[in-house]
């Protein structure tokens, strides 16, 4: 990761000072060489003039970069950081709210000082005109063996935390370092912004998202050829067609399924007709999504669950899947 950062800085340095370097080469080296060694005054004058031209171009670009940066090509920016002390039985994913660079490149490294913990450095490259406003930390149990981790989320949804970002910090090259703590089936975190290994901002506490809180970048998750347009961080969402809801609940992306479930959870009693139809299918994802939607409803809404829907949920208490049974039990509480 440090190699990528160094390469990015080198490319930026060459791009910014290339014209100045070429101008100095012509004016201070080639011009005297042709005049003194080759005894060619015309070539010496030509090199000196080229040196002046490149110097003027450098000065003009520097002025434009300060006064009107929008006129120049976009600059590459590396957004980087690390998740620290993550439980070794959890898989970690870092997403952004950018449309193109959604998922960061990440690598698991076992912590040398803390047993059963891993650190996950991550990064992605973007442009200075397309900087993310937030990151999403997504944790879920690893599929392979090891001790079981009880994350205790609704319908076995991933553990999620939103990380706010500041444009000025990203342009300065600050790394986003998040120390993760898992306890009682929930995660908390501490965000520290670092430059050259030193903390430059006060620590910011982070918390796990609630059942009906939108994840960073939720409006960019795609499925079945359309884009979700719900606003990240928002609580409500526009009504969608039943077919669209079905497509989203069947998505391979758990965050798309979660966002669809939140839409149902926040529609109030108007969602029960759709939920009844979903529970009446034999599709696992549709059934658990509908049950989770009822479980996440406010108490005053959930108490108005129609008898027919309650009967469908009671039938799920006998389902062969433990997660389905637990979710149905929460919906009936």
C-alpha cells in the first residue's frame, strides 16, 4: 500500500513540476552546452527560449491551479486507511459512496500484539473532483471454520458502521484508521485520522447502524438493471413496485436486500399487503426479508400486524432454518 501511495505522489510531482524541470533543463544545461561545447549560438538561443517557454507554462498552470482549478485535469487522490483489531473470524469489506470506486482494495494482516485479531489496510484511487463523503465498514462471519462469532443482527444482516469523511482531509492525504471493538453482538469503533503515522485530529466515536438506518452509499447499489435512488443516511424512502421490491430482496448483495427491507419497515401499515404476498412465497430471501421488515417496524406499527400476516409468521417458527425462526420470533414479539 505504501508503494501505491509513493507512486501516486511521484506521479503528482512529475505532473506538477514537469514543465519547470524541462524548462530548467533547456535553459541551464542544454543552452550552455551548445554555446560553450558545440559553439552553436543559434541552438543555444533556441534552448534558452524553449526554457523560458516551459517556465512560463509552469507559472501559468500554477496560477490556474490556485485561481481556477476546475480548468485543469483532475488530480489522482488515494483514499486509504486501516481497520484495526478486527475479530479474526470476521470478514471485512470497506465501501464508499462513489459510483465507480465502490469497494476498496483490502488485505488481512494478523495483529502481532493482540491474539485472534487482524488488521485490514485498505485503499482506493479516485479523482479530486469525485471524492467520497463517507465509507461503509461491513463485517460478517467468515464461512470457513473457527470459533463461532455471534453477531446478533436482524436476519443475519452484516454488521455495519458509517465513517464520515472530510474533503480537506482526503486532499491532505490523511489516513482513516478505525479501531473496531466487538462485544455483546454489536460493534463500536474509534476513528483517528493520521498523517505520517501521527494523529492529526481528535478521536471520533463510531457506532453500529440501527436496524432502519441507511448505509453509506445505499443509493448506489444496483440490481436487475436499475439504480436504487434512496438517499444514504435517510430514514424514509419512496414507495416502489412489488416487482422492484422482490428483485431487490433477491439480490446477491446483502446491502441491497437490507435497503429493500428498510423500505418495507418504514412504510408503516401500508407495507403489510406486500409483506403478506412475500410471506406467501416459498423463496427463502423473500420470506426472511418480509419477516425482518415486520421485526424492524416501530412497536406501534408492528402491533397492528394483520391476523393473516401473524399466522404466516407463526408458521415460520417451525422453519428448518434457525435464522428464519429467530427473525419470525422477533416479528411476533
